[in-house]
């Protein structure tokens, strides 16, 4: 639930996948609709590009994205 509140409070940011909608049930279950990421998740993207750019560049990119 804290993640949902955090995403709601952040709103739009060009470097963060946006939450478009959220529905919660009294039981605590949640359904979240988020932006589509054409290249999938960051971990998979970095795993595939590490061969092309080298591990150190992928590591630096992931650190930069996490700021």
C-alpha cells in the first residue's frame, strides 16, 4: 500500500513509470494500471545490453537510473 501512495504522490516524472489507475478491495488486494514499457523491465534491458556496451557501462546506467 505504501508503494501505491508513493506513486500517487510522485505523479508524472519522465524517468519513472507512471501509475495510471489503481483499484483496491477491502481485502487489501490491489490492481494497478501502469505505463507500457516497450523494452520491458530495467534488469532485463541491462542484461541484454551488457554484452553490447560492457558490464561497467550497464552498471553505471543502472545507478544513474536509480537516482
